[in-house]
């Protein structure tokens, strides 16, 4: 599970060769969610403030997330994505 970004205590990662639809995982303490890259649909629960940060970051990096999804599907190393400041 390659970590592609870390910010504000949140870790963002994509599993190698994961199932469709294209998505990524976010972890914050004991909380974990998945976010669909194309739609922004969230599965799981997260504290509201942390969720706002993840969705803001998602909006800024959607094309990079999709490129990383494709790399991971091909068992290639994804690129780091700039964290939210």
C-alpha cells in the first residue's frame, strides 16, 4: 500500500491492483475512509474537520490521483502528491 501523501495527521494511500471504481484510502487515527476519485463519494466515517481537509485536497489533485491509480493498477510506483497546507 503505497503512501502518496501525508498532511495534518492524515495518511493517503492506494493499494496495489485494487478493485474498481478508482479510489484511494485516507487514514486518520483509528478512522479510515475510501474516496472515489472521479465522483468524490466517501465510504466510511471520519471526523468532520479531517474529512473537509481530505476533500479539499482531493479537489486540488484529482488528475494526479487518477494517474497514481493507473500506476498502482500496473504494479508501478506511484508519485508523491503535494500535501495540503
